[in-house]
C-alpha cells in the first residue's frame, strides 16, 4: 500500500516510517528540509514543504491509498488544526478516504472517563503550551464533525522508547501522568488501524502495560464519536531507535 506520512521526522514519526517500510509499504513524506532526512537505501519519496502549504500537501498525498499523521509538538502547533485541515481538503480533492492521526490523551471526546489523572495532564499542558492544547482540541472537534473521511485518532499518554509489547490496551482508558506507551505500540496500532473498519470515526486511547504489572490479554472498546465499537489489539512487530521519553503532545 502506498502511504502518505506527515510528521515522519518526529519522535513517533521516525518509528512509524521504519515500521511501515518493514511491512512493505511504499511511502511519500512531506519534510520541511529533505536534506536532513536520511534513510539510506529506503524506498521513500520525499516532498519538500510543510502541512500549511496546501500545494505541497496535495503533492504528498497524490496517488496514495491512505494518510498517516503524527503532526504536532510544542513548536509546531499550527500544524495540528490548520495542517490537518489542509490534509483533509487535499484528501477530498484526491478522493482519498482513510486518515489515521495521533494526538495526546488531553484531546476530549464523548464518552471519555472523567478521571483525575487526565485532568492533571491537561492542566500541565495548558500551562506549558496553551496554543498546543487549544489547537489540538480544535483538531478533535474538526474530526468529530468530519463524516466524509474515514478518520481514526489514536490518543496517547507519555510516549517512551520501546518495541510493540503485544499487550497494549486500547479504548476509553483512565490514563494520567504515570501512564505511558511505547513507540512500537503506537505505530503498530496506527498501521493496524488502516484496514480496521471498527476504528473508523473512533478515537481510542492506547497504553502499554507497566513492567511490574501482570499483563492482561483483554482490552477495552475504542472510544467512538458515536457509540461504542469493538476493541483493538497490537499485532505488528518492529524496532525503533533509542530516544528519551516524550510528552504525547510533543511526539
């Protein structure tokens, strides 16, 4: 499958690119500075530009079967809502219907648990980057109002280095500051979601098990914009480069 990837040079995006290549996908990436992007010997096509440039976005997705996005971060907040709006417009123009994006657990959706931990995360991010919180929530509202694109928004807590655990939980989870998810679990779920119709118009959270906790084979149902759907689980395996843990919104 030919995939367009936005945010492919970021902490999670780099792992997404590697896993997608490992699974035999052809990729086209939108990159601000192609000279800084190096995947020697890989079959990756690179387009110069950013997500606010609609012409560059259209060139990136042309001829692709689906779109993956890990756009965001403390220093790139306009890409969250404005960039996603550009992607959605380009997808409509090119008759591309599948979008899988990633953001933090602070982005609210109907049916979310009203737990203290999530409120603490939201309060911390609001103090650190009000623009990030405002624009990422605008992205969430935008997707909830989008019915002509088959979108999925994967919502993550703190992202840490690690491969797929094969035991990640997904759904409407009670997550907070102590919660985390490996990069491997995030990107495995993103790639699985591409062909998982139960995740269309869904916004599942994902969390990796604590090292000291007993792993549970069961997972919760993904949070959906309208009603509840079946649960998701990890099935892909890949490796990722060593990096320090990241806040979900800066991934």
